[in-house]
């Protein structure tokens, strides 16, 4: 075996799991581009939705919280007036990787197959590696949702996750589909480069968080609306604190909670910019899209005005992400078909192991088992030590068996 454990993915979950495994002395190979989703698939200059205290990777040793990094580098942190800047988070995550997972292999895994003695991973250069156990910790870019109405538009349509920079849309007409933070962040970025933006949503209005008060909450306010890494409120706190309870709930209940948890909403700091600069088209469904020359004609249906047509140069679907095993193209068909599911996601044990022995999943695709917590960065604080503890015990059992056999 090339490694006891292979970790597929080098985002917050993958790096956190790898750091814990290595701290336990487990031979671990880690594959993926570090912080790829954050560094290449989110608008440059954006502010993170999550609070600073909930935006850390999880390390097995002290000194690697985001707060530690900001303090060391003189970056404003904490308080209601300081949001986490994307570039600062990427720099922090990169420092974490270089210190705690220094021999990361930045090749992508293009194939993963199981066997009698473990797993074989095929890398994008055609080479192969083997591992006794595998942790799949890929990010949301594998799970982008694009409305089927945009099929066939080719280069005239894209997903919001395709755009780190939007300079090429300067002076062009762009339709953005969606109502959540991805849609609003994308619209804001487009407005800044001089694009004409049409923000199309099915909702009656764009939802924004209210600006926090300039004072600390009273004890009564904290009791009524407690803080959590998923946002303020008892529902959010329960999802953060009780993922093991969530896993024991009926499958259909779990899926319903994951689907409906925290509907679309954006930061208050974008409200005036987007509402003042974009053409916001509410209560509107996309019925059809077609190429007309070098432009896209959208056939829309407005709840209060009937059919409406909009002609643009490009359409960006800011329509989110949905965990789905079938979207993980690197999984061998035989391996994929062996994995028991909760909806489209893998059914996982209390230690994140799937029905295929030795194959674990974490991150967004684990939400079907452990709930909305897995869709947030703060979930790594729960997942990484548990996965590493389980794999550490398994490695010791394997070593003890080998020793007795010798």
C-alpha cells in the first residue's frame, strides 16, 4: 500500500482531516488543489457569510484558528464591523496547509475503485496510488446545480462557481438567476465592472440579513436567539450541537431539514449596492432559454405580469449546490453502486464510514447523515477529529493483526 489513508480533497474538510491523521502518526496521502473552491470559484474580494469564529480549519494543535492567524498578521478580526475577507481566508488556509499538510499532492483524483485489500486511486497524470482506506472530502464545486433550461447554450451560460473574476462581462447584459448569496455576490461583482445586470428570482423579494446592533446582546437576547457557527437561533444551534441526534432521525426528515434549512439570504453590506444598481426581477420563473444569434433570449413567467422576454449576452445560474454521489465522476461505477444512500447522498455511520468498509465521506455530501452542519466550514471541527480517531483505531487494529501474523 502507498498509504494507510488517502484523503481526496484539499479544502477545509480535507486539510483538517489530514492534519488530524498525521498528528496521530497515520501515513496519509492527500490529493487536491489547496482551497480550490475558495481561491478560484468565489468572487474576488467578497466577504465571507460565516462569522470569524466559525471560519477556521480544525487543527489538532493550538495556534491555528483564524483568530490566531489574523492576530499574528495584524488583520482586523472580530466584532460586528469586521467581516472575513476572502483573500485573507485563503491566505490563512494556505498557511495551514503549508504547516500541517506540507506534502500535499496537488494532482486531482480522476478515478477511485475498490478492491480486496483497499482502494486504487487514478490521478490526472495517469499514475495510480493505493490506500487501505479513503476519505472523500471534496467541496461544493462538484455539486453545482444548473437549470435544465440552460442546456444547449454553450459558452453563453455558466454557473456562478465558474467565475472568480467577471471582468470579461464589462459593458455586457447579464442575467443572474437566483436569490441567495451567490446570486447577490455575483450581481455585485458584475455591477462593479460595469455590466448591465438583470437579477431574476422566483421570490417576492431578495432576502438580506439585518445589520447587527452596535452593542453586545443582552442575556435575554442571547437566550432567545443564541449564537452558533451556522447563524443565530435555536434551530441553528441544535444543528451545530446535535449532529449525532440528527443522524438518528428518519431519513425523509433529515432530507427535508437539509433541503429547507436557512433559505437564501445575503449580507446587509450588499443590499444598497445590488438593489440600487441591478434590475431585480421578482416572482419570476424561467420557462425557456434559446440562442438568438450571439444573444440569449429568456422566456420568463412573472406571477403578476404573465409572460415576459429578456434578451441578454450571457446567463449565470447562481442556483446553488446539491450533494449527490452521482456527481462524483471519479467514483468507479461498481464502487458507487455499492454505497448505501440517504436520498442522493451516502448513508454514513457515526464515524463517517459508508456501507463500503474503509470508504468515508465528509463535507457537503455528508449532510444527509449529519445535517446542515456539514454544509458549513465549522462542521470540520466535528468531523475531522472523529474521522481521525476512527481511522487511528482501525490502523492500530490492522497493525496488531499484522504483528500477530508475523
